[in-house]
C-alpha cells in the first residue's frame, strides 16, 4: 500500500453529519462529491478530502462565496447603422445607409471587420465566464448562471449584435443567486430579451404576444396556469418596452397601451412591472421555479410533496435562490439513492468538470467551440425553450464527439499523422486516413491545433503511491469519474492494461514510474474512460 | 393575373385523366371527398420509401428562380434584380427557369419535377429562426413547440422501429424538423467525424465497455441510466462503420460537385445505395439570404443546387431504389416582391416548393401568387399552406395519417404518380 492519500481514499470515509427531515446527512466521500458535482463543477480527490475534514455547512458556504468577481467588461458598442442594419436587423437601403457613396467593397470589408470585433468580444466574454468556472472563483454562482441561461434563453441568431447578449448574461449571472423577483423584473426590461421575443414590435394597437406568452409559459407559471386572454392582456401591458439602438431599455410612452387590462383576475392600467408583480403573486410561480430548479439539480422531477415544500420555502423567502439552494444542498434527501450519480452532465459541465479534475487549462475559445459541437452552443439554444437537457444531451454522435473532445484534451490524439501533415491537408486528402481527417477537423474547429495537453497521470500516480495496476485503476476511476466507479469497469480496464502492457512491452513496470511509453498508455486510458457513459454522469 | 391559366405541363402532355388531377391542383384548394387517404398503398409498400428533404436556408428568392417573365409587374418590381428574359430556360408562356438551372430543367422536361407555387403560411414571420421553427414544427402561429414534424411522424407511425438510422441529417445544422424526443437520429457534419478516434487496442476496450453495460440487469437510478447510455454507445459503435463505409467508400461514376451540398448529396446517394436504412435524409443548404447585390450570390447558390441535385438524380437513375426516392426542396420564406435599394431583396413570404424524382408527377401545382395584389408588407400572398405539402408527403408517400402529425387536416396535392 502506498502513502496516505491512497489509503485514505480506499477507506470508508465518514465525517460530520447534519440532520434534517428526520434523517441525517451522512458526510461521506460519495456525498461530498455529489455536492461538488451538482453545486459546482465536480471535485478532485484532494477537494473531497479537505471537505470531509470540514462541515457540510462550511463547505456549502464556501462554494457559495464569490472569491473573485468577474472582471468588468469594456464593450465596444457597435451601432446598428455601422453594420448597415436597421434596429430590426434588416439591411438598410443604400439611400439611407451611413456608407452612402462608399464603394461597396469597402463597406463589405468594414462590416466584416465589425462582425469580427462583435464576435471576438463575445468569445472573450464567454472565456472569462468559463475561466471563472475553471478556476472555481464562484462555483455555485457560475453553475446557477448556466441554469438560468437555459431558463431565460436568448439566441445570438436572433439578436444579431452581441452587445445585448453579453449584457444579458452579466445581468443574469449577477442575479443568479439573488431573488427570482429581480431576475423576472429585469428580464422583461432586458434589451436582448426584448429583441429576441419581438417586443420592439409590440406596440399599442398592434400587440405582439411573443414576450407575454413566454413570460407566462416558460418564465413564471407554466402551461395551464393562464388563459389566452391573459396572454393578450399581458402583451398590452408590455407594449412600449423597447430595446433602443444603444442597447438600453427604453419605455416608449407613445407606444404603450395605457388602458385598463385584466390579467389573472387583476384589473388595472398595468405595465411591465405590475404584470410581473401579478405573476410573482400566483401560486403557480414559486412552483414553476422550484420545479425547474429541483429537476435541474436533482436530475429527476420532484414528488408532489417535495415540490410543494420547496415552492412554499421559495415564496416564504422572497424567491431567494441562494436560500433555496443552500437548503437543498444541506437537505439529506438531496443525497438519496435515486439522485446520486444518475444525472447526465451538459456539455459545458462535462468539459469544465473534466478540466477541473485533470488540472487542464484549455486554449482560448475551446470551451465555446467544443460545447457548440456537442450540442450546447452558449447563447444559441435550439428553441426558445432552451435545451431539454438530461438524457437528451446524449446522442450517438454527441457521445462519440464527447469522447473525441476528451481525447484531444488529454493529448491522446496527438500521435497520428493528423497532428502534423493532415492538419493542413484538405478533408479529401488521399493520403490521410479517415481517422486522421476526423482528428484534424476536430482540432481545427476547437482551436487545439497548436495546443499541447499538460496531463501528467504518472506523476499523480507516483504522488498518491499507486504502484500496482489495480491501485492505479482504483485511484484513476475515483479521480476521473464523478460517480462511484462500477466494479465491472474496474475489471474491464484491468484487462485492457494487461493487453496494453503486452503490446508496449512494459513488463511489470509500475505506471507511476512514467516514461514516454507509459505516458501514451495513460493518455489513452483517460481517453477511454472519459468516452464512456460513466463519465457523462454525475 | 388571377385568371392566368396554369397548366400542369406534364399532365397536359400525357392528357387523359391525369389532366384533371393537374387542373384540380392548379385551381387551388378545394375539398376532396374521395381523397388521398383512400389511395394510400399498404404500409409495407412504404417501408422502402425515402424522403430527401433539402432546405434552402436564408430564404430563396423564388421570383428569380422560376422567373415570371411574362408578367409586366415582375419587371416593375425588379428593375435591376431580375433575370434577363433572353437568358431564361423556357418553361411555359408565363415563366422560365433561371439559366443556372439547366439540370433542373431537364428533370422538368422528363416530368420528374413538380413545382408548387406560392407556398407559405398565414401571418408570415420574417425572422429566419422563427420562420424555420414554424416550418420545422408545422405548428400554428404562436410559439412552435414540441417535436419536429418528422420527429412526430416517427413518434406516431414508426415507433416500432427505434433505430436511429431511420432519420439521417448530413451537415452541421441539424434542423428541428427531425427532432424527436423519443428517438435518436444519425447526424454528422462530415462522415469522418462520425467515429471514435481511438486506435485498435483502445477500440476493443471501448466496445467491450458498451457491451458490458448494455447487458446491465439493474434498472434503477444510476445503473438504469448507465444501461440506456450504454445502449446509445453501442448503437453509435454499430452505426459508425456503416456511416463511414456507405459514404466514404461509395463507388459511383457520377462526379458530384465538391462543395458542401455536393458532398452531402453524395453521402446520401451512398447511404441509399448501401441500404443504410434511412427513411428521411435531411440536408441544409444555406446562405440564400440575399439582401444586397443578390445576383452573384444567388446565381452561385442556384448553380451549386442545380449541379449537386442534378448529379444526385442522375446517379440515382436506373438504380433499383430510384422509384423509392422523393426529393422535397423547401425554404423558410421567399423574398420581398420588390427589390431593395441595395440591389437585393428582403425577407418575404410565399415561395415555391419543389419535388423531384421518379415518383413525381411533374408539372405546376398551386396558383402563381399575384405580383400585384400583395399583402400589407408588400409580400406575395401564399396560396398553398406548406402543411398541405407535408400532408401530401405523410399520406401519399409514407402512408401515414397526417392528422396525428400535423395540427389539423390539410388538403393533399396529387404530386405523386
């Protein structure tokens, strides 16, 4: 047996416990990891150790603390007319263009340049957000912001300029652990949302119901808790709420229908704020929010009793999300068997969690590009409902894709011709194998062509004293997977290593001793493990 | 305008009873008692049938694709963004093909192209994203939700066959139309990408892991989820070599263009030839959003379309699957009737939909939209709801009950022979 850490890992671990709902929260390694999985972006073995030495309350408190705020963004506001667009995103006629008289080629170049700036700003912002996740600067906040991004969706395919998108995310993230009241009030005044759901065309006498409908169906009540008349009347209340060309909210009195409206049993000359107040008063509203939060964090829909309990809590606590999550994270029922290890991670969670576990720093724009390939393009959800999530993240293609992205991250795919010649070769290059082409395409699209993985598994095995293959597999499965490793997987990898040792003539040399040949073996092992269904779960 | 005679060219040529069908279609929607549902062949006959669904993304300008040269209004609406009359490939005494559609015109001459004119939906939406949502889900106005129409076809009619390969999308942008909350699809950007890149020794472990899990007996919580994901992994491992083989090793004498559409169509041809098992093959051909200086980009796109699809149809010719392949070409909207000041056209409403293939009864369907009586946004007014065409495909091609898939009963058109 090796040094302390491995010993500790292989022992049943129990720390303090918290009681609640008549049961105690058992503070063991599995539950600690579960908390980190769901509240943050997974845990390393040493994080689990440290947490076990502390109390659940203290750990939750620390995860909920923002240790380093996101750097403020200096955004260049590119004006619509500079894009040669009107505020609806429609190209303007030459006669009205600010580029009137400028040769067409020059205009095109200028607009293309601005588009690149626009996109670069967005990618830079996304990286800062992902970096915060990777460093663990504000784990619960950043994870909650990811949840809210799926809840209040907006897409850059509709909101053409990224300025409003970035500002929306800043707003949502800042309020992710605040009161849902502020989130909902803010989102109906959010310029990105107003554009996304057509509220700029929602004017007195010509109501556009898009925002009103989603506000009720997706953002506050859920289907069945309002009528078509409520939608129509709510749309009237939202008339005049406008996203101005400067990317700011503006209330246009002249376009607002200031007549009386009847909404959900209330009558009055309502505008957006009063409408949202009415929605927040409905019993359906805390239930809707609690349903979405519980389903996301637990990975299974709640029972009626659990939903009612948490909805009541949310309402009694002025919709405070921090209070809600704190209660959930310390609730022994959050650690029930049905919930543990049975949730499919979204692509962003998967990649951030993997980098965190392996101490890898991916290159710029990698997380955005890779997760877009895997079905979760940041700010481009498939529909206004966001992502269905859960099991639907996994398709035959996305499962193959997740594995290959992991393979690039652990440096297991650098050994092909693809890493060199095929990189520049065309897709139909005769010399390259289809595998080389696939790897070249993947690296090109994820900005990893000139990137080298710093993964050092042998070093870690040496550090924890894993000398035999069995010990190595035990340690690595425990460190790499977010779930409790299934026994049959251990056996499978043991057989794999037997074959590999033979192939590479490794004899009985401990993997912890390292070397180029062992390094290759371990990278390939990581590639296999992160490609398996077990690695998609948490 | 409205009195313009719209003959179904092919039916006109073949005469007889077919003429009635053509005229009935051309004279616009009318109730039909002895309708399509009765004509549906037995379901087993439909199992081999394939729909190739091509989207022209961005909104193709129908008026410069099938050009209504004989209409004075066209020249008034399009003083500069027009296709000169002398260059057109003749079609009839009202319109002609854009000159870049030579192969498309051959299909027309062979009676293998049905053009449905003036297709759209009520209260047009001018956002690409939202208009596509409507086309993809086939839902009424309001928020489109739920599965795509092809997805619902699977959920309701093909639910006994859960294999992912029933619906295939080739290309990056998977359209929501194929989305099913119950069944997976096979979707790949490039065929090469549909593989796990591990070497042989890693592959062996990878496959063993999937097989081990698939047979997991436990069915609660984590292990139930593992078993289901394991099944997906096993399916991916089963499909991967089939995708690679059927596409990359496909042998054909026909030369396809090397652009995205050409490559995608070549993949589809290969998969059909290899009897991959797809019943729907979807392709998205983008960039038709021609707001400024439209002539050059639209020409390029139409040429790409014509060459790509031309190669595909030629390739298919004489193959045993030929009678089983129907190609449908849609776009999320047409373009504004009048050109804009940037020598382009803005987002519009109604536009044509095309059906290609041996099973097609060639000719015109639907009335050409008036170029004079436009809607309040100066757009062409649709005569045929796109859901009629979906109903046609569902009932007359797949033998399905369109009511289970679409939000209502829509009249079918006799576009199939």
